[in-house]
């Protein structure tokens, strides 16, 4: 991933806004929409720049942390899928959001469980 330098914080925020606008434009024609991914669904997001494949579990709401529901809905309204994502780098998963354009495909629970059994190392077979 490239590292960018900015003259000011304002320049950084301007660049972030341009990147968000470009991503949202791509989202208009992306083959998967946020609405296609419901609570409890799973998805796959290849990240060749990091050498991993991310496997995500979708949250449309949080029963454990209801105070987060507004944040989750806001993310979804801005083309982000919220939930817990797993990879060989973070096999225990971490909570966050993924822009819909990074989602390659919806997968079923069996595929997710197989990836989990592999430690989310997508190229290694399950013993």
C-alpha cells in the first residue's frame, strides 16, 4: 500500500473525501450492494496488497452493544459493511467496516467455517 504525505491535515481530509467519492461512484455499479448482505451473512474480500484474504461476518445491528447500532447503520448508509473480519493475520477477528467495493462475493457459512478451520490461510488445505 502506498504511503502518502500531506502538507496539512486539511489536505489529508480533502484526499480522503476524494477517495470516498471515487469509491462510492464505483459502488453504484458494483455487483454486490450493502443491502444484499444481511445480519449473519459472510463475505470474502481478497487483499492482494497485504497477501491475505479477508473473511467477514456481517452485522446489521449489535445485541451485545446496542449503543453501536447508530454507527452500524451510518456505515451501511455510506456503502460500508460492518462486522467482524478475519484473516491469517488476525484469525481472532476484529470489528470494523469494509467498503462494499472491497467485497468480492457473499459466501455461505460452510465456506466460512472451512476457512476458519484453516486459520483463514486460504491456500493451505484443512487436515
